């Protein structure tokens, strides 16, 4: 059955964080589409220094729930996506990234040379910002997932409040100290339609040219 998708503006307005999920599964083709949209997310220098671990097994989701101090979303949702940031990904050759960009006409010689030099990543390392950079890229991909899920008729819950070492153990990277867990996103069908909690007015949070310290 064809899924009726929402536009990006409609998905942004309709998205809600779901606390509880119905037990029904998500069709594999929907999960595939969700992941296909997620990996389209941008990253600095197109380094794609974030990965998504798809957890659907009961044991895996139970382990993630325990890592999240007993939060129920991983147990109730049929799919949990764990976003893993790799601050050291830039140290690999990554020749395929540049080759594909050149083949698609996206990068010229000058940009490719800048990519090959890794000058920005050397600067990030000197300033101790490699981990922060990779987590930012992972969070952008997670945002794509949540909006894509809404557009496909799915519900999602971005999850904070977990032990990163236990999450890493649950997904098989307990020995990878260099990796960072950015966020977990539970995906499925909501057991209800959560009301919108509301947002402060734009005047409270949107400023022109300079940040305002008073409201």
C-alpha cells in the first residue's frame, strides 16, 4: 500500500515526540526509505562521519532501554536508530568521497585539494573540537530521520538520558573509545496523537544581526 507522504513544511508542523508506541511493526520498505533519506543529510566536507545502527531485535531494544535507565521507548518501538559519531573518520583515505563528488560535478580541482589537505580537521583537532564536529553532523542526520518519519506517517522519539558506554555495548562497539553516541531515535507508530506543547514566540528566540540578552 502506497504511503501518503507529507511535504517538508507539513512534516515540520506535524512532528511530535512520541512517548509510547503501538506494538505493530514498521514495513521494511518504510525503514529502507527512512534510512535512504537519513543518509542524504549534509556533513562538514561531506565527510559523512556519522553512522546509523538499526536495532530491531527484542534483545537489542531491551539492552538500549536498560542503557537509557529503563525508558520504555526502545522496548515499545519496533525500530531504534542509534546515531554514532566518528571524530576520527577524517583520518581515513576517504578517496571515494572525493571521486564521487568530482564525477558528479560537485567538486573542482581546488575544492578537492582542500579536502585532501584536511586542513579544517587539523584545525579542529588542535582546538579539541573533533568530537563536537562529528556529533553535530550526526544530529543533523537525526533531524532528517525525525522529519522523514513524520512525512512517512511514522512517529519518532529522540532520546536523551542514557549511559553512552552501555549504548555502545548494546550495538557492539564497547571497545571503540573513539566513537561517540550522538542520540537514539525510536521509530514506530504512536499510541496516541500527542498535543503540541507550544513554542515561545519568535520574538523571544529570533534576533536580527545581534543576539539579544534581554526579552
